[in-house]
C-alpha cells in the first residue's frame, strides 16, 4: 500500500531564521573574520595561519573566507561518541539533542544538606553519580571547579572523580595544556589504549576563547593537543548581550559564529579532518543588576539561531539549558529549567549542557539536575511527536470497543501505554488525599527524597584496580610537575 497523504512519524520542531537570514549571518561573520580579525597570542598559531593565507599584523590575525571554507570542507559533519564501556552513546549530528550537566561553578549546593559551600572533589563525584543514575541525562561534565586542590591540577582530580562514578560520555574543561595532556593519558588508561580511545571516544574537550575575539596562547595549546590526538572538541566562546558582544541578538550571533569558526579553523589547520563542532554560549548581561543571566529567553533564542547556522554547515552545535538564576528549588527554578530545555530541544541543538546550574551559574546543584532530568523527560516526549500508522490509528480497537465502552482491558492499550504516555518520576498526579497521606511533600521535598535514594543505592560499574592505580599515578605525576613548591 502506498500512503501518499500520511507521515508515519515526525518530530516536533521550530525554526528561528529563514534561509536568507542564515545566509546574511554567514556573510557578516565571514566579513568580521576577514576585516576585524582576532587577537591571537600564540606565535606558532599565527605562523600557521599566515602560511594558510591569513593576514597577520603583530597579534591581529584576519582570516579570508577561502581559508575558512577550506577548513569547513575538511571538518567531519558529525561524530559518534561512546560511553566509558565502549558502547555507542551519542550520534552528534543533524538535529539530535543530548543533555548534559552543569560545570565549572566555584560553589556547590550540597546534595543532602542544601548548604552552599566551595566546590570540592567529593562534590564532583556526587554530581557524576547522580547524573549516572538519571535516565534523561545523556552525558556528564564535572559539576563545578574544585577549590580544595591546587588549581594547576584541578582537571586531573575532576576527571578522575567523574570517570570513576559514571559510565556516560564526559565533556571536560582543561585549565592548563599539560593538565589536558594528562587527562587524555587518564582516558587512554580507561579505554585500554590510544587506539581504543580514538576508535570509540568517550571524551569531548571544551576549549573557551575570550569574547570578543581573543585567543590566549594556553587556550590554543589545549585546542591543538586535542586536534593532534584526533579527539572530538566543541568550543564555547561566551557572548554577553551588550557587554562582551552586541546587544542585538543578530549581531551577537554574528560575533559568536566568527569566534567559533576561528576555533574550527585553528583545529583544522593543525590537523585536517579532526572532529570539532561549531559551538558557542550566549547570556544576558542584566542591565539592572550587572550580573550574567543564564536563563533568559533571549539566550535560548540566540542559541537556536546559531544552531541553525551550524546545521547549515552540517556541524554539531552546543546549547545551555536546564539552568536557573534562582537560589532555591522553587517555581522560578522549574519554569526556567523547563523553558530552556524545551526550546533548545525543539531547535535541534546537539550537546546541551549546564543542566543543574543555579544562582546565575555560580552554583552547581544536584537538586536542580534532578529537576532538569524530569523536565527533559517531558520535553523528549513532546519533541518525539505523534506516530501515525495502521497500528496507532487504532481503527480495529475503536470499532471493537464502540460507543459507551472503555479501553482499559484492551491488549492495544497494554501494548502501547508505556511507550505512548510519559510517566513522571517527581511530579504529583495522585489524589489530594493520597498526597496528604504520603507526607504532603512539595517538589523540593520529592527531589530530596529521590536524591537520597540515588546516593544510597546507585553505583556505576567500577573501574578495575589496575586502571584506578594508573589514574592515581598520573594524578600524582601531575602534582609533582604542575604544583609549585
């Protein structure tokens, strides 16, 4: 049978830009790259760019469009990421969306006491453990920047704490070039060799240049290390509307696109064909408080627009959702988390991070992560859309039940209700009397209850003693090399 008038399945989505607007943004970004240029504080990178055709004057590098286009040609159009155990986990391509945790905050909201304290290595372990247990969290970043170890070796402690408490893919920040090298040494030990890691990468690097248009030498060194190893990376220049970038969203997208394209150019000139995305971050510089907002609607709007440009190049994109500026698990935390999660999923952003941020990004919270997991489940069901075929149209069961009947005891209902209907794990649907008899818990109370169960009962499959010893040895080597006596 040919069904010319029906669609079996179509996901729900939206578009922010027209094709003409995407073309205009590209043209403007190419012009910015060739006429405004970038401050590149890395002599080797300037030489490499100059040899490729860029114009170099002192630290300013202007990149012609033909150089960018050649680098776009060599960049892979998506890549597959695996979990720690070598199983296929994420196909980072097209409009496939995957949600990950928050990272890099100096403070943590304690998972059990609720106390705000400087982020500790133990908090990274707890964050990874909770993320590992949550079915809608697809990948993990170390939840915070640890304050209880020397900063020059922080990434070693953070990676070790994360990789020993989750099997999910990891995206990591690096603070020094040598530290990044050592994180990859650790990852090689976990994977069982460099070839295994390159064939089935479970690790993505996240370099961050400085907006507007500044590329420090150490950032480029880290980017080069990743490129040399042929490991996936997705960059994160951060534009604040009206502060470090134009206040108009179109102008901010142009700037962010130029900066992310420059990251791609550096990676591709260093090692053509290495996997890299076209990511960026946006945030609102709140003119009334002078603080960064990580949950404003303009942020998701600009990220959606930039993702459409990335999609037009066939390259992976980077999002920021599930975060809140709220200080408590309250209505603001829930609405800001849900809005950004749904908006960016509808836009088809690929790697969407920062589920779990609170307080303008200054606090990582396992509670907010659990709330975000619930919102992601709801959003994924909505975006999945409606499947239309002979089975789901249900003609036969409708005819069988007929007027005045019910569908509760039908096989069709039993066969489909679990896949068709989303079931919450936190949100209350029981009768008021039942809710009262169970303790009348609000959302914050139910989140705390779920967290306690996870922390008491969940354990990721352990790494071998041999691997754990190798990770500790690399960490100790890093402390000897990198910590000033």
